[in-house]
């Protein structure tokens, strides 16, 4: 197999976010299958390859892995003469990639988005990893309700939290937590409401790691179900839909969940997202992608792209056909 070069703007605090951590997990899993390295392209880092320094080398045995949504369109242009894939987290950035760039999506929600937008591309589904540290430790839960303010809606911060603080013990996290699994294991209910945040960003929730990690630790989850969250959250069965009609109704349902905890979900629910399954899937995906890049070396693309201009032509043909049928029959 070709080596993988995971492209990241940088790995320091400036770029710290769920997408970076998920990509670093994917990088570590990929190393179990083939050689892989991190390559930065915005800032130089010690003992790390930098994109500008390597582009003049022979890279025929390398596949670049693009993932940073805001940078993918520019990176794809820079790498048009090289082998590159797009590891797609969020959807809705507004760019397209050519069919020469296979797409690996972290959710079925994103899979469907690219299945429509890039109908001539190789597209795969590879979920994000839920690390084994996120498991139910069966310890005493001294926090009734846990909230992380990042990505939270104004409703959650300004209405629901104050209402809950009057009736139960609420823990509000404002900063990075070293061991999120430890906090989840101390909590009975976890609240997550990101729909408003992602609507403001203009892109989708790519996967939503924290609700899944909370579930893995035995928390009852009240969450929005936007974007990639809809892959695995099933209101009424493995979670509760938050922001439902009124603050009073949310408080009522949360207090009920505290007093009548739902059964803990079996480990089988999480198996799809554990490292072993992801490595197995990734190996299959990488073998197909390597075969594709072998083919691309000697074969040009022969399927017309579904561009805006082609859609215009297809719609015009359809209208003309209807008019001919209408007036031909009269």
C-alpha cells in the first residue's frame, strides 16, 4: 500500500478542536495498516513534515489525506497532480472535489451529502473512533447534569441551565478537560445542543463525538439530532431530544430521567465505533483506493461530472422533451 500523509494546518493549541482530535485518532489507527505521517501546511512544527518542503519530491507512493474543511478546496488544487483523498467530517462547505479524489466520510449523514454532490467519486463510510477509555466504570455519579458550554445554544445557556440549577446539581464546563471520560462517569445526564452553533457556521455537525462518548460512559443524553448526530442518536430509545417545545417540558423530562434512569446500552451498540472495527473497515477502503490510484495512472476520467452547467443542460433537455410531447400530441 502507498503511505498516507495526513494533512493538518498544525497540531498545537491554536488548532485544537474535535476535528483535529478525531483526525489524530484516524492517523494512529491507519498506522496499523500502512506507513503514515503527519504533514502540516500552515505552521512548521518540530520533527514534522511541512507541505511546501515535500511537493517537489517523488510522491507517487504517497496518498495525501485532506480533512480541514475550510482548506480542502485550496489543497485539492495544489495536489491535483498527486494522489489525494478527502476525509470528510462536516458537510456544507460549498466546494466540490473532482472524481479523481475519493471521499471517506465519518457519518452516513455526510455520506449522503457527498453521494449527491460527487456522484462520480469513490465514496466510503468510516466512523470516528470512540476510544476504549470511554466506558462505564460503574462508579458513584455525584453530578446530576453536565453541560459543556462550547457549541451550546443560547437556549441551553440562558434558559435551561438556570432552570435546572434551581432543582438539581449542575456542572458547567467552560474549558478543556483533561479526562472527559472521568467527568462523564461522574454524571447522570449530559446535555448537548449544537444545532444553533452549526447553523451559524453554515456547515453541519460532522459526527458529534461527545454525546456518543457520554453514552459509552453510561450517561443519559439529551441532545439535538442535527447532522451526523442523526447517525446514531435515536430519541426515545437511546437518548432524549433536547429543546423540545418549552423549558418546563425539558426540565420535567430531565428530572424524570434522573429519578428513573434508563437501562445502560449494551457494548454491542458501540462496537461499530471501536478501534478494531474501524481498522478492519479502513483496510478494505485503503485497498480499494490504492487500486483506484493504480488505475488512474493509465486511464483518464470518462464519466461527465454533475456540474451546475450540466444540470442546467439536463433540465433544459427535460423541459424541451415535455414541450415536444405536449405540442406533438395536440
